[in-house]
């Protein structure tokens, strides 16, 4: 599992895998168009854009930092895949109309794969 840590001001340690899993779940919730989750779409635009930035930042960290340093390992590849999915998901949250039509049509598949990544991360963290 990812062994990088975020240190807060009280020196408690939170594994980055947990942060990434949370960002994947947030991204999935905000990017989905399921009728059950329509209340998320009614939140203020500034809040949704902030969540898009959080998901974008997490995806960038996964792709451009962790995956590049651990490209030959399983979790490096998992970070690359989940990071790319989070980058796409942040675009779905921010402004889906700026994407090409083939990426707009891929939205259900991208969100399903992101859910699979979140389950992979989550079950691994639970087993630790």
C-alpha cells in the first residue's frame, strides 16, 4: 500500500492511501448523475468546483508523484490508473461540456472504474 504520509500540526499520521480513497469516493459522488445523488448537484457551484480541485489535486499527486516513483510496482500502477481516472472525474465535476464527446460518453465507465479503484484501496486499507 502507499506508504507516504500527511502530517498535521499535532503530529498525527494519516496514510495517503486513506486520503486517496476519500478523494475517489468524493469524486464519484460529485460526478455521478444518479437520481439518488441529485442533492449533491444542488450544492453551490463554488463548493462543487472546490471538490473538483481536491479531486484534481489528488489525481495529480497520484500520477505525477507516486506513480512516477513506483512505476514498476503494483501500487505504482494502481496510482497511475486511479490518478488518471481522478483527473477525468475532476473534469466531469468542473465542466463536462469542455470534454470531447467520446469522453462524455465514457463517463459511466470511468466512474465505475474509479469505484473499483476505491474498493481496491479501501479493502486493502481495511485489511492492514
